C-alpha cells in the first residue's frame, strides 16, 4: 500500500514539474550584434507572445519542451526549444537578414511596389555593389553595373562627373542626361553634391512603363536614389575611413624621349631645312621629362560618419562626410564637405512627419596651366637654367623658343571656385485608413557658387594684357512640391494599388561675371584692374506643373496590369502648346504561379510587355519668344533681334514598346532579358534660316529618331555554404540608333562635333544612319612609291556614275560617312568570393565597336607638321614610309610638312573597343563585438588598374564636356588616374 502511494506521489510531482512555467529571458540581435526592438517572440501553437524592448531584451513564460519562434521584419524567422527543467532559462538569438524579403519591395516612381508585380524594365543596385570605387561622382559609380546604361566617366580630374546615356541617344540637340530623383524629390539632370556614402540603393528606370509617370522629364530615363534612413533601436554608428593615392595612367600613349625625337627629326627628307639654332647631335643626350615634372602622386581622402537610432515614435539619421583629392597633376585639387539629417516623427499612429536637411560645401583649385603642355613640350628644353632657376616663356636657352613654360605660370596663376548648397524638406504621411494614405513631399534647394581666377602679368596668358582677373557668381533657387493620395487594397485574390498626385517644380537663377585687365602683380581683387574687358549677367526662370495618376491591378499574384497618365505644363512652350499628355500601359504574367506549372527548379518565370510615351522640352528656356540683344554701332547702343520665337513649338515625344523576361533557377541564378523599340518624333531642333536679319536659326519640331536594342542581366550564386560564398554577375546592352526623318525635304544635315573639342570634325545626320555618324575625309593610306598621304575623292563619269579614287591633294577629297561613335555592345561583369572573414571581388567593364576621333594625333602624330611639339612613338604594327615600295601606315616625315597629312580625316578615327579592370578589392571582417568593441572591416582596393584596347590614346572611355559625351579625345584632357585605396569601416 505504501509503495503504491509513493509511486502515485512521484508521478504527480513529475506531471506538475512538466507543466510548471519557466521564465525564459534573453536578447534578440542582428548579425552585427545590434539589438532588434519590437522583435516578436511567440510560443508555437499558442497565442501567447511578447515583443522585445528598446534594447532587444525580452521575457516570456513557457514550459519545458515548448518551441519559441523569433521573428522581425526583414529577417529570417528562427526557432528555439525550451529545454530547462528549472525555473529560468536564457536564450539569446541572432537573426539573419532575409534578403529575399528585403528585395521583395522595389522603389519605383512615386512609391514602392512588390518585385513580383513589376511590369516595367528597371534595375536596382544596392549600396554594397556601389562601394567598389572611391569617387565623389555618383554617376561614375554606375559604370559597367547596369545593362543598357552607358557611362562616359569623363577625365581623371578631381571632382569630375560622368555622363550617362540610357538606351541610346534620344535627341539631336538636347541633353542625354537622365532625370535624378533623390528620396522622392526631383533634383534635375545630375545627382548634385550627394555623398555616395549616404546612398542605400539606386533604381534605374529604363522603359516607358517605368518612366511615363515622369512625363516630359523622363525621356532619357530616370534614376531613383534612396538614401539611408534611421532604424528603430539602440543608437548605431558607422565610421568609414578611406585613404590612398592616385597616379596618372598614360594608357597606350608613349611620347618620344630626347634621342628618339632627334632621330625622328634627323629622318626628315628635308632635314637641311631645320632652323633650330641649337640643332646638333648633342640633343640626343637632352631629355627633360616634362610629364614627370608636372605630375605628382595624388592623395585621396574619403571620410564619413553616420549615426542612427530611435524609437517607433522618433528615429533619426545623421551623417557627415569629407572628401579631399589632391590631383595627380600639380595644381588641380578638390574638396567637399557635406552633412545630412533625416528624422521620422510619429506623434500619432496615423501621422508621420519626416523633416530632412542636407548641405554641401565644395571647393576646386585650378592653376590654369594646359595639361597638354606636359606632353607637347620638347624634351630638349628644360624649364630651369643651369643654376636651377625657372626660366620664363620663349627662353633663349631653348631649342623651341616659341614655347611656353607652364611651370613658370604655376608660380603665379591660380583659379578657384566654391559652391554652397543647402536642401531642406518637410514631408509627411497621413494614414487615413488601412487602404488610403496621403503623402506630401516638399523641398527647397539653394545653391550659391563663386569663381575667380588670376593671370599674372608675367605669365603667358596675362602678359599681352598686363594681367587679367575674372570673377563670377551664380545663385540658384529650386522649389519642389508633390501631393499624393495613395490607395492600396486587397480582397480575395484581387489587389489594387493606385495613386493620384499634383506636382510643381520651379527654378530661378541669377548670374553675374566680370573680367578686367591691367593689374599690378600679386593684387588679385577685381577693383585693382585698370581696364574692364567683359561684364555680363542675367536671370533665368522656368516652371513645370503636373497632374499624374497610376493604377496597378493584380489577380492572384499571377496577372498584373498597370497604367499611368500624366499631364505636364511647362513655361518654355508657347500658349498654343503649353501642355503635353503622356501615358503608359503594361502587364506581366507570373507563369510560375500557375497550377499547371510544375518544374521545381524554376523558381520564377515572368513575362512582361509595355508601351508608353514620354516627352522632352527644348534645352533653352524661351524658344517661344522673340528675343533681342544689346550691341553697339559707331559707339552708340542699339537693339538687335537675336531669336525669332515659335509659339507653336510642341513637345518632343518618345514612344517605347518593350517586352521582357525574368527567370530564377535553383534559387541561385537570376536572368533578366529585355527588348525595346523607341520612336522619337517631333524632335526639337534649331533649323537654320537666312542670316540677313541677324537670326541664323529658329526652333522647330523636325524629324524623328529611333533606338532599338536588347539588354540582359545575370546574377548567380555558384557556391553558398556556411564558410564559402562565390557569386558572379554580368550585364550586356546593345543599342541600334537610327535617324529616320529630317525636316522638310532635307536629305542630310551636317553639324559640328561636340562642343568644339575636335576642331572641324563633323557629324552627319541622314536617314538610315546613326545620329553619331562621323562625317569627314576618308583616309586612303600611304602612296607606296612617293610616301605621300592619300585620301579618297568621288569622281563622276560621263554618265553620272560615281567612283572612288585616291588623291594626295587633300582639297580634292570629299567628306563622307566613315563610321559612328555608338558601340556595337557594352556592359560589365564581376565576381565576389567570400571565405569565412575574407572577401575578394573584381569588377570589369567592356565595350565593343564604336569609333573615337583621336584628336591628339593631329598634334602628336603630325608627320613633321608641328615641329614645336614632342611626338608620340609609333605603336606596334605602325610603320613610317622611308623608301619607294614601303607598305607603311605613316607617310614620310617632312620638316614643316605642308602635305596636310594631319588634317581631319578617318586616319585618326580609331576603334573604341576595350576591356577594363575597374576595381579589384580584398577585405577582411574582424568582429570584436563580443568584447564590446566595434565590428571592423578592412579593405584594400585598386581602381582603373589596366585596360586592353587597340586605341592609341590615354583611355578608350570617351571623355565628357559639360556633362555630355563628346566622342573625341583632345590633347588637353586630364588623363585617367589609377587609385590604390586602403579603407577601414567600424560599426558600433
């Protein structure tokens, strides 16, 4: 009896112990040991749950054997079993980011959208992919990373920005720059002074389905930037320090040394005509390196600090940045200081107030000497005399007494500019109910810039006018407001997302500049000039207002239909065409959602199709008005007409049709493919008219252009396990551009090449040809018997039939279409390998086809025409004619050559194909958070390390001028730089 009672008591206590409540406590953090406030902790199979506090701590009652589920938005849910038989147990959980969930929401125009419901062609680049280069230029960060997006990075000059062309050239006379939108605010045709370290992601909108909602501002594509914002939780800080060096890279360009240049002159067929006073064989031993003297090892510094944190009611983000680059060419420096402050304040559940402010101070130093001089000055001449003193220009000690000594100018001349920019905004969201929200975005931007320069009376540029001082100032105000009502509701298998909005954007700018001459050395104030040379100023204003709407309907996440409509009104059109309407329709089919779709290895299969229209405005502000200018005649002022207005001028329109395919395989490989066809009509162009009235052109809508092409993007995780992750990515773009129609009965138009850098080089606009077709005399090689240069000329026989014949008379040769600047295809690829705490990554860019006019060769490869400048060495495969029968690439060299061999022709039109290693980086993660120390990341990166190309110049990536790609490389372009950067990032 006693034994049975004892057994019953033991069983009872056992049951009671199993059902006893255990106090489970712990902390929920992310992978970086940052606490996650508001994380959910739930006992599986019950409704019993709690949330973590501000520091990520939690406490919950559970029984032995219960399963606890830990969850947080954007992170993978994790489970833990309660195993304690006592009264308490500690369970600390580290949640990992759910990248698939984070990628599920994509930033689009005026909002966000689930990735699965996208119908347009767009691509998002995360901050990690943008951090491979150190640059203040946001434009250059995209180079080689996005399919169909061509980036001309500009020169290596500190602070230089790149030019972007999305899906080909879409206008004949205006800018090709896309529209930039930062945190929902339209900022214009460039990213401004945004600190790259503040960027969270960039989304590039490429087709009309994505850009039509931006109407007349979206014709060249749209780039959306989302900056970093505060996260709820304990205060988090990040300190980033990057510092390194930059060095000039001359690419394939090699200049002659003293001995080589002497032998070159000595090979002239008329060398007896050489008139240099010091001409003698001893010059072979004179070899001053002007390039080395003008260059230095540049220093690059890029520092940033950010702090964020807060509660659900109030959270904020603050960052400061400093970028300093001392140029690798002496006298060129760039500095930038910036800050950004963002906050989210939620006084009520239905109201979120989002104030923001940012500011930038940017300074540029330019000592005003010609970069080209460090290539062109003769190696026989030294800038110093025998005592080490700098000699002045046209020194009697020099072989070439007509040359200038830019090192002499460096003592005196200088140029500087400073820019102040401030942006402030007050945005707010009002949650009317679960499916209706009102959002207001309001922004004010002020820019003030000042520039001045000093040319000493003793310098080359200043001696003829006894010195020169110039000053200029610009002030700009830009206002933006957008009021949006958003609808988002789902019921059964249906989902509707819609918006309507009003938008207003205006601009005011005032400029004033003055130039004076005649100064006393070392006095650099404009007041000390004795003679005014030029004064000008002006005020510019424009405004755009719009109403817009969009609706997205989804059925069962399988079928998606989307439409947008926008009406713009712009101040730079006349009363007859002030408003324009733009729209898009698009759809997608998620095939993998169909019940009959069974392949498990295909995770995603989506088909997309779209059609839409966007527009463009002229690149001048007042084409609708008659304009007048003030001039003088016989010392009396007068008014002259300078422009005839066109009140009927209307919007340039672009209609785009596109189809696309998105595929994900094995949860590892993603492929996106797009085909598009763009028709650009009513092109805005200044049509030439008779100049008898003083007006040479009038703005009209003329002609049409076309772009069609394909794009592909591939990302793949080749290996992915706990210790090793190897991924690759690649993108490809091919665009075919064609002029379809010109105005009136015109069959062709000849225009000058971009901004005068290529001298008399022309482009030909003709139906059937690319809009960037070069038009020049066609090179026919070297006459084997005489060594004379040859070109082609067109000859007609008695029946009017044309044939092409060779001639050595440049004046007889005629200009023809000789190729275009558009690449056949271009893109980039990269790889990243992570093993435990080590990371190795590389990024390449490539371009195939497309011509570059190497204008430098007209001076440095002149066959004796320019005897006052150094010459480039002949490339491998090149040869110079020496005797009858030679099959050479270069004609005979003649002192002061009059054969016109170096005149503009296709001789200097070169293949622009290249493969470039843009960056190579190795990094190491050191996690010291367990010791209450920061998590550190060390990196060493090489940028612009090498390229493979047949191009004979410094860099095959085409330069820019005023933000426009110009397809020509002149002798005074700042060479590309190669950088080596060491970085440390600390997360607290």
